C-alpha cells in the first residue's frame, strides 16, 4: 500500500513538524535521510544448512533504484530509476506528481521518462519495500515461518495467486515536495500482495513500521515456486530498509 495512503492533513503537518525538530537525531533515519553504507553487512544470498535455503540480506534504503533478484542464479543487480527522457517514449513510463490528502490522490503533472532498465534474467525486483515480479504471481499464506510450510508447494496449487498491477502512486521516488503534500512516484507494475509485507504508518509521528510476518509464495514464469519470509526490515543497528529474507527455492 502506498506510504501516505492514510494520512490526514493535520496529522501529516504534525509529522512534518516533528521531522524538522527531530530529523537530525535519527528518528527518521532510513526514511528521509541519505542512505549510508555499512560495510559490515553480509549482503547477498547466504546459504543455510538446509539445501535450497538461504538468508538473503539486501540494502534497499535507496528510493532511486530497483534491485533485481535472480533466484535461479542467486544474483542481485541494481538498476537506477530513469529521471529523464533521452530517446523515444514507450507510451507509459512516467514520473507522476500527486497531491496526497488522506486516501485521495490528485494528479498534478506527469513527466515522461525512459523505460525502466532491467537485467536480461530476473525473477523479483525490490524498490525499498515495493516489489514487482517478472511475469510471476504471488500468494500470501497463513504461515509465519518457512519451517512450518507443507512439504510441497503443490498444496497451494489451487489458491489465488495474484499477478502484478500497473500503478502510478505506489513507488515513491521524491519526497522533496512533502511540505506541500506533493509526492513524486514512478509509474510501474507492482505486486501489491508481496508489497504489503511491510507497511508504514504515519498516523502519529514518528512513522511506525509493521511487518505482515507472513510467508509468501512466488510462482515464476517457468512454474517453479519460491517461499519468501521477511524476517526483518532493519539492521541490528536499527537502520530501516536493510532487509533480511528467508528464502526457500525451489519449494
């Protein structure tokens, strides 16, 4: 769900005032501040004792890039989000600026940009907490641990997996107009089921985070299935946007 979907005008004003007063002391670290590098992080796919099981650690603090994941090859690749149009427009790639008032979005302007670059091979892409798939579908299970899943994903074959959906106000790319309630988004396909694995609540400052704690199943184009469980959305130091994901593939 969009970060600012349920913000009332007065609440947002209070939140912004708190940002001015407290933004320098770390309360809003990982949301508004420039990301910093932590060389101690063990980024990437870290094999577990069980075959086909991995602990994936990702630095997803940046709002100006997508991180593409290839589960078949266990690789991660970053691609910057285009900010301008340098060639022929594809007819859909835009930055969209919305005025956000509670659950109401008023489109103010659109800016044509280049098509989002992608690797040749990928299965899943993450932008902060937003997620898109490469033609895949996602199911939220009722399980809260990969260890508790049935032996095979065949147990979920008849369940309602959902594909990605095109949205123009999900992926935030520019907060600079926030004091005027104006936010820039990248129009992009997003899997709204998997993107709900971490929610941000601005109802009272400072912002609160809530993880769904659920295990998600990603069914890819080739029919194989991966089990994904967001175990943490912050580092041990409390930096938000450092994702730790329990991965089982193939499942």
